C-alpha cells in the first residue's frame, strides 16, 4: 500500500519598506499637569562687563578731553611767557661784547611750547548685544506649551559671550606625486589655509512657577572650542578676518540656542519626533499571506496618519497588531517550510515592536521583547532588538514620570 502525503510548500520572500512618521515623546522630567505655559529669560552675563568697559572708556575719554581743553586754554600764556623769555635773552645778548657772545655759545634760540594735542583713548572691545526678548522667542519653543508668563515654567538661558582666537594664516608642505608627462614624480607643494577656534558657552536653568529648580545644566558641547579651517589652496589666502569672526559669531549663537531648544523639548515637552520605520511584508504570488499584506497596509497608513488623526491611526495599528499576533500563533521557527517560519516570525515581532512603540504601548512592547528571547538571533537582528529595548526602556521611564 503506497501512502502518499501531500504538503504545501510556501515560497516566501520577505520584503521591507521604510515608512516615515511622527510620534509624540513624553517629557523626561515630571511637570505638574496644570503648568501649560513657559517664559524665556535670556541672561547675557557679559553685559555687566560691557557696561563696565564702556563706563571706563567714557571716563577716560572725558578726562582726556578735559585735559586737552585745559592745556589748550593755558597754551597762549605759555607762548607769551616763552616770547618774553626770548626777548629778555636777546636783550641780554645784545649787551654783551663780541668775545663774550662767542664764549657764551652764540645767539639765543626762541623756544616755542609744544601745541596741546588730544590723547587718543582706544575704544573698548565689547561683546555683541542683542534684542534678548526676540532672541528667546525665536529660538526657544517648548512644544505643547504657550509662551506666556502666567503660571509658567521659567527658562533661564545664560550667555557668556563669544570667545575666539585670532585667525591664523597657515601653510604646510605636502608631498604630491605627478604621473605621466613632463615633471612626473614626487615633489613638494605648499598648501595654505586659515583657521581659528571659537565657542559661546551657555548654561540653562528651568524653574517651576514657585521657584523650584527643575534643571540646571552647563552642556559640555557648548563649552568646548570648535575649529574653523578653510579649504586648502596652493596660493596664499586673502580672507577678511573681521568678517570671518563675525560670521561664525552669529553661526554658533544660533547653533547653541537650537541645541538648548532641542534639549529642553526632550526633557520638558510632549515633543513631536520624526522617525523612519522599517515594516516587513511577504512577497508571494498566491493568497497564502493576504493577512500579512493587509496588516502591512493597515500599519503603514496608521503610522503616516498618527499625527493627523490619532484615533483612526490607532484603530489601523491595532488591526495590524491583531493580524500579526494571530499569525504568530502558528509560528514554527524550527520548520523552514512552515507558513510562519523563523524568518517570518522574527520580522512579525519587529513589526509589532514598531507599532507598539508608535502607540506608546510600553507594556505590550516589553512582552514582545521577552517572547523574542527564545529565538536564536543573528548579530544584526540582535542589534535591532537591543535598539528596541532601549526605546521601550526610555518610553517606560518617561511615562512613569508623567503619570
């Protein structure tokens, strides 16, 4: 008796698409839910020094002007006195004999007093001043809050001023190799460039409406010097160093304030974060994976519309997760010919993790990660799993602080 067993062979081909979407990240610092406003105070620590330097300059200039005016007023009398001395010396000289005139050294010389002059007082080198109110409202924007002083988080950004070295024109000799033609071979070429170091240190404090300090940071990224280095040329460079310094003063001010704004939003705001998700589906000519195709389409559209219509997006993501979880019930990782074999099992777990993260579901995300511990993962898949573990760990921490 010949026993014939028929079996279905699934020709799976796993494909993936990148789906860009935005999600809301909870604050990392616990803030009273009644606080919905913020106020920005830009404190330029160098303005006090600016005022002191300007005051010293003004006083020194006034003293120089007064001294000049006094000496100018006294000058005619000094000229008159010098003329009188000269006239007397000439009268005495004319009374002398010829021999005495020769012995005494000759005829007197008129001594004209030096005309008074204004002492030049060098102007002080001051830090750039700004419209600090406009600066704060332009660059500091806490998402989910209103910029209003009523019952507000007080954000104090202290600017310590632009610090830089004088640009230097540098040259160095490098060995070049020319191949073919006349003059081929190794030869040294002198290259020229301009470089200088610069920074603008800043600190940031955040206070609750009752004055309690919630944050106090001196970001090391803002305290370290950056280095500007121009492109090298084979001819000496002619660069307007004053313009170069000024350009990078504005550049680092904007960059640092954007850095602080991102940091504040990460810690205190329900910030909108852009992310690119990798979603997997099965490329198959028959209908064996129609459920997974449907899940992929539902999840893709759900992620894209997450910010525009959260409820509808969540409904689509929940439907996709339901289809994926149903498929995983028939998972057979040890059977390569199974409809849901090891490779498909793995990508379905990754799809679930992305959907749970987008929804902010830390519990189901953690449960999914624990289920994956039974799978033997490649190094690349293990790194992907670790990335999700870090995402859900941070999500859980932030959610606990905002309960």
